[in-house]
């Protein structure tokens, strides 16, 4: 029993390490890139010609924030199909506007926009910092000589510019709440925040001499060891500096930021890297950006990113288009996104027959309005994977008088015509700056994904 406990706690600790390294989708993809290279995967560029080999392991990155990795099967996809797990790299947050800096009442503040469906009140009174992608003039000699910059390099973007990652590991910002003496009804009426007026964080004090518009650029330039004039653009977002942790009397919980949806990404990546190389079918994982804002971007689930890669994998025969379509008909897409656990203080908002529990296994999510892409066959197939992996499985459906959220599942199913199941580990505090899940559920999900990726799992026909 002790070995099992050590196993699942080790998995959860690995997840926490990933989250702490990944305050933004750019950082998450960079971390996955290192893991894939260490696992023998070769990076491909979309603009290049691909020469793929059976058993070959490859990955491709788009925009520095979305990623597809795959291990080519020994049999062409038209006869063996694809085993695909999809998740997303982004989480709700606050992002800096293009011209963020301004002075108000002696404070230097930064203008922010809300990204996704964030629980805004959880962002107040926290130790916050900044991270993201910075675009520099590629000709910067000072930046090229910096070892720190080399380690944080993403890629050359052409047209004389290059991307760099930046992450400040110290408190820089705070969104202070109004004192209760000036808002006496806050505990009865709740904290109501206007995103334009109440969310700009305090960055510094102004003494009248500081040029607020240059302060941020100078700070970033100092971190990247370049000149402020080398900075062409910045995509920065706020993040909570508090690290993730195991919690609860028996370490049964995980408290961390961005569990939705880096936990699903971590599970899928772990399963792929730990799967045997040889398989008849082609194993694929796809991590999209921009799911939290609808997926309608070049690097989102609504893009042709995955479709294009699958078509290129299928291109070896005399009828590549037909091979691709036949391969899709033999395939299954597992859309992995976190699920709602039953909340003990708000049990009335749940359907009484669908009450997922933390540490009780992955959840199959269904919705009559097709906000989840699960249908009878795909749900049954996933349940069989759980049974073979000796992992319990749960089911979720929203109350009939409430509106349901959605995932990349229906988008991918519609784009590809691929059989899809929506699943995820149960959690609380979804979309809070700091979320809560179960320490056993990460191991549970990885075991099921490894079962899905096993060589004997072979989809020969479509029901």
C-alpha cells in the first residue's frame, strides 16, 4: 500500500512542478518541448517538408503556445487509425493591454483585460507577478550574448525579430480590495468588480519624475539583458506567485493555480512518454491555446492545426485524402478537460444523480445540447479503458435548468468528423486563481490514458 501512495503522490508532485514552471501557455509548451526532446521526439517545422518513418516520434509547435506530438504507427492510419488525446494550455487570467502603464492618484498602475471566465474576486489581495512572451529585434547583440536569454528562447520569428520568454519570480503587483470600512455591505451583497475600474493592479508609486510608460519596458529589458529599444512587443499576463502544494490531513488534495487544464496536459504527456514505441496505430496528443476564449484562433481548437498534421501523417500512400478520411473513421479523440466535483456547501447546484467525487476516478461528461461531444459508443469505449486500467469512472451532467460549459471536444468532433469522448478529473474552485483537486486523480487519469495508448487498443471499424 505504501508503494501505491508514493506513486500517486509522486505524480501529483510532478504536476505541481510543471504548473510552477508554467505561468503562461508559452512556458507550458516550452516545458513540454524539453520533455519531448528528452523522450526522443524530433521537432518539425510546419513550413518544412516532412519525412516521417514508422515508429518515428515527432512534435510541432504553433505560436509557441500550442503543440502536437505523435508517434507514427507501424501500419498506415487508413488501416490502423489515430489514438488522440487533446487538452488546452491556457487558463483564465488577467492580461496586460498593449499600452498598460498609467499614473493615477500617485500610483503607477497597469491596465488589464480579463481573459476567459476568471473568478475575478480571487485575484484580489494576492502576491502577483508577470510572465509571458517578449518579441525582440533579432539583431540585439547584448541579448544574444546573455545566457539567460538563450535559455528562455522560443524561436526566431523572421522579419528581424525573435521571441523570448520572461517570468518574474518576485512580487510586482497587487489588486488591493477596498477596506470594509468604505464598503460596509460587501459581506452581504458580495464583492462586485468592474474590470475597467477595479482590476488594474498597483505597480509602483510615482514621484512625478518616473516615466511610467518606460518603467515596464525597462524592467523587462533588465530581466532579458537587452536594451529597452530592442523590445518590439510584449504579451504579458499576471500570475499568482504562491506555489502549488499537496494539502489535507492525508495529502489527499492538490492546491494550485492552472489545474484547469495543465493537469490534463500533464496526464496526457506522461502517458505518451511512458508508452512503448511500437504500435500499429499512430498515437497523437494535441495541446491547444485559447480554449478559454472560444478556440477561434490560428492556434486554437477551431483551427485546422490538428487536421493538417493528421493529413500529413496520412500522406504516404497513393490516395492520401482517402487514407486520411479512412483513418479518421477508425479513430477516437479523447477530449481531456477538468470536471466539476460535488461541492459540499453548494450541493443544490448539482444534479442529484451526477455527483463526481474527488479522488474517485475520471469523469465522463455528457450533455444533450452537445456542449460535450460524448455519445454512447465513445463513452462505452472509455469506460472499458478504465476497467482495464482498474480505475473507477464517474459521470457528469449539468442540472437541466442550468447552462453547460464546453470544451475542445465538440469543436474537434465537428472539424474532423471523429468519434469523441469528453472526460476530466473532478475538481473544486474551477477558474479561481487557485484551484483544488485530488492527489490520487492524476495517477488515475494517467493510468487510463496509458491504457488507451497501449498497442493492443486497435480501432478497426466505426460503429
